[in-house]
């Protein structure tokens, strides 16, 4: 199997399908996750082909956009890989990684992951942190007609995937219900180090946000 050719084919499919996506889950997000996953793999190890393919395909059928079906992405990725001539064993490994990538709620534990799964999940979570994470959060919220902030609507730490997936809230709550929790749910030493800086940026952003929101007088 010529995996370099397969990866190029998958890039073409994903880029074509996600170029004009407007929720922060666009091709550029996938490309960043792919590049970060390759960077993490170069330091942490793991099967590079599995990591590359899973990173490229991790959002192919995300539960946020497919009607709430949690593990549909793995199935769609598996079928696409077989269609492109990938061997079943590799496609199955990619499927298993994709099925474990998504955040499923504040109080829902991550599934046991292979090193490849940890790297792809770390890469995806890093892209939800920092300046880009802030931008993506508001892009997603606006696309879903969610308010920026409603002070009376406080955060909820969800106990199940169903609660998390069906929750309707404002974007600032999303920081407390997911984004600020990600730093402590990274796996690899390299990602943990990168996540610290991005986490601190989000804390500073929120501090400034509340400062501006709570202005009492304007001169």
C-alpha cells in the first residue's frame, strides 16, 4: 500500500469537503490538527500513518453536525479508506482513534487510548485552546445562534455525553464547560507544555472580557 499517495488523496477529499465550513471546524482547523499531530508524533513516537489519517479524518462526521450520532465519524472514515484502497487493518485502527477523539462532557472520562489516539486527541484539543480556540468558540456559537454571554445562565459540568451534546448555552459558558478543562486532559508531555501557554491566554482573555463587560461608567 502506497500510504503517501493515500494521504494525498484523503487531503484532497477533506479539503474539498471542508473549505467553506463556517463553525471553526473548517479545512484550516483540520490542517492545523494534522500538522500538530505530525509534530507530536515526531517527538512522542507512534504509528505515523495512523496518526496522519486519523488527524485528517477526525471531523468527517462529527456528532455536532450529524444529528448527534457519536461514533459515526469512525464508520464514515473506515468506509472512505476502504474505498480509496486502504487495507482493512489500517482502516480499523484509524476508525478506533477517531471514535475516541471527541470531548464528551466535563465529568465523562476519556476512553483508554493508544499512543496514536492520545496524539490525535491532543492535537485536536490544542486547537481548541489559545487565541485560535477563542476565535473558534465564537465562530461556532455565532453559527449556532448562541448568545455571546448571558450572566444569569451559569455553566454546567455535564455528567453524560447526552447532556453535553444537547446543552443550549452561551459561548462564555463553553469555556468553563470544556475549553478550560482541556489543559488537564492532555496526554503527551509535548502537548501538555504547549497547552499551558494557550490555557493562560484564555484565562487572560476572560479576565479582560469581564473587565469590559462590567464597566460601570464611561467617560
